[in-house]
């Protein structure tokens, strides 16, 4: 980041972060906390309506991507390592704009941020009790990812490809790689985390988060 991390840490003191893997429960728990405590819920979709220059950023990315990713066949059949690196680059690109927006929102409010940010970056910018990592094991992510309404279009696009079974398996391998890598990074970081399983409940997870964040 171009801004001093000490300044950013101070400016983000009213932000709670929920980070982790897909299907870990970040959005569900952020909505629960926002409703119960009156927090502002900031998530990865915030930029669509609130970042004035996001359209130009997306247009530039599209122009750059079109030269290397000619169609959906290529996009969904990239090697899992290449796909994961591309996603990580997008997260880093987005991070600076997201943090600036969260600083503005949190000046007079408390923000609960359900967001994809690198573990090491969040650890630098927030205290231990401001960050919770919500994780799901790779096979659970693969099982549940396309069940979400906002992910159905992705699944339908994959199913429209020449060899959908092969493309879907490639995406599953990408999930395995990226999810396990995130889990390993979180465990090595020392940050607080909860691992979702088939016995997890909203009520239990909410109680654990409230305790960790010092809300009770």
C-alpha cells in the first residue's frame, strides 16, 4: 500500500473484518451482525454503485484481459495455478479502493466488512480482535459454491462449454488449490478462525464472533 500502515490501522479502527474462503459464511454472518448491531455492511459488491472510477478500472482490465483470455472456453480451462494467481491479482487491485471506502464509511459508523482481502494485509492493518476468518474445507466449497443464486450464472456458463464436465472439474481443482492455500495461510497467521462443517449453525457462529469481537 502507498499509505503508511500505521495511518491505515488507525483509520480502520471502527471496522470489523470477515475474511476467508468461499462458502465460509462471511456474507451470512456480516448481515446478522449488521442487523443486530446497526453496523454498515460493506462487501465485495459495494464498488458497483459506490466507486466512481470503478467502471474505468473494469474497462481497462477488460481490454487487458481480452488479449490473453479470448473466450469462456479459455477462461474456465486455465491451469488452476494461473487461475488462482489471476484471482489474487484482482483482489490486490481491488483492496486499495475498498480500504479507502471503508475508511470513509467508518468515520462516524461501525463497519462490518465481508470481503476478500489477503490475510497478511489484514493482519497488518487491524488488531487481532478486529479480524475473524470464516473457512470452509475444499470439498464443501465445491459442493455448495454453485448453489448460491449469485453463482448460478457461472455454473450455467460452464455447462454451455464444449466439454462442461472437464471444465467443471478444472474449476473444482482451482477451488481445491485456492481454498487449501487460504486455509494454510490463515492457520499460519495466528488469526482467529472458524471452520464451517455440516453441523455449523448461524446461531453458534454468531455467538462465537460476538465473543471474539468483544460485542458481548
